[in-house]
C-alpha cells in the first residue's frame, strides 16, 4: 500500500503550457511538502503545508501555486512553464514537523521543451 | 541562513567501510538527518541524531557532534546496492521543512 503517491511520474510539455502534479498520502500525516530536485541533484524546499495551511513559500515564482484540499492531498499547479522548470518534483509528508521522518513520493520528472 | 557541506563523491569497494562527513551551519539546531537516494528513486530516511554520539542501525551508523557542527554517516560491510546518493539535512528555519546538503554520491565497486 503506497504511503505517498504522485501523478504523473513523467511529464513532458511545451514552454508556456500549464500543468498540474497531484500528491496524496495515506499515512495520516499533518504536514506535506513540495521539493524540487535539479539536474545536479540539489534538493530544495518549495512549499510546506500543515493541516491544509501554507507554512512555507520559499522564493518560488508566482507561476507555482500549491493547493491542499484536505490534509491528505497537496497538489502543485504550474502556469506558463519555462525551460528552467525542468526538474524532478517530490512530494513528501511527515507526522508534524521536519524532525519527524519525511516520507517522499516517487517523484515527477518534468521536462519542458 | 543554513548551509551544509558534504563531499560530492566517494568510492569504495564491496565489504569495506566508508564514512560520509557533513558539516553544517544553522541558527538553532534541531537535529541532523540522513537520507539515501538511488538513481531514479526517491529519498528515503536513514537516521536522525538530535544528541551527540553514535546511533547504530544495522550496517549503518550516524554520528553527531553539536559542538563541532559536524556529523557523519558510517556504512559498514558495503554492498553494491549501497551505491546511491546520501544527503545530510537539518530542519529549516522555523522547523517546517528540511534543508538538504548537496549530496554525496557513493560508488561501490566489486
């Protein structure tokens, strides 16, 4: 039974398009995250939600908009995609804060052409 | 701000022991975590140290010295499947996410 799932696993799209990535966790965790991993494998926090409330919005362009309809789901919508958005996006969850173990989804590899 | 430094790459042979170091700078310390990531996979949790000393979990151990702002991950009896990237991480400002180091790529050779 998958703990943190993301869809889609791969996303190839043209510059200027809008796309969404969905994330769901069945662990009963309170906190969910979006991380971006670039081609050099550098992993950086984008957003953090606690019980559907935005906690961190880390210098991410306005084109990125997270949405948490309930505490088990955290979706990421990206408008007007740019070449530099190409990366792997990981959703994660933890029981409460980051000192708790973070469970990562399988990642979504986004390629912008 | 926060920063973590770790070596970019380490190579070792099967059966050997390898140590991956991590030094950190952070305002307010809440512990040092280690994550493993295989190519094409997701990061998975390995260990967490909040206090000084050595934590052992099977073949993996993690050490922390808060006075030196330093920790390491020790992998014993290396196996080919240990070839992966290893990240140290500290809680972000306000403890709401993790700040990761740049990762150490471990290559285990036969």
